[in-house]
């Protein structure tokens, strides 16, 4: 009589454990995804700008990102073969779009012998949305690129 009870208890514990593991494996909610209806919200400490009024790139972008943006706008010769490849958005930290909508580009990190963690991800062709991540896709910050590229 004890063996069936022990077996039943083991099965219940196993099922509960599998359910808990599945719940823990769900991706976290997006850390940052701007509203789809309008421009990205300004970063903390950044002055809001009206769309289409020109301006400069936000202060949170490192200087090397300016070079990457210029290359993207020129369809330039990218330093890494992965630049311009499809960003899959598997973690769903950006708004859902059809596969191929997002593209990723490396932002050089000085004194680093590999690609590093910094990227710009664009959406659309030509890009209509821009995101920056410095922690290899864990978090994103949206930004706008002024008509002149913001590099002046």
C-alpha cells in the first residue's frame, strides 16, 4: 500500500517541477519598447524634440555609433560580415514585426578585439525605427536619426 502512495507522490512532484521549469523559461517582458504610435520617448535628461525638426543624436549613443549610423545610411562597407543581417528579436524585447523587418549592425568598442556587445538595430528598409543596445540585446533604447544623420 505504501508503494503506490510513494509513486503517486513522486509523479505529483515531478509534474509540479516540470510546470515550474516551464514557467521560469518564459521570456521576461520587454525591458523597453517604445509605443508604436509615435516617436520614441526621450531618454532621462534628454530634451524632447519634435519629429522632423533636425537636431543631434541623443547623448546616450557613444561616438562610435555615429560612425555606424553613417554607414547604415550609405549602405556602406561594414566591418563585420554579420552587419546588416536579420535580427530575429527572439527575446521579443522589440515590438513584434515580420521576420526580416529588423537588421543589426555592430557599434565598435575601442580596444576590443571582437565585435563586443554594442549594436544598433533598425526596422524597415530604409530604416524607420532605430534602437541601441550596449548589453547584447538585453535592453534597448529607441532614438531618432535627424534628416542630416545627426553627425554634424
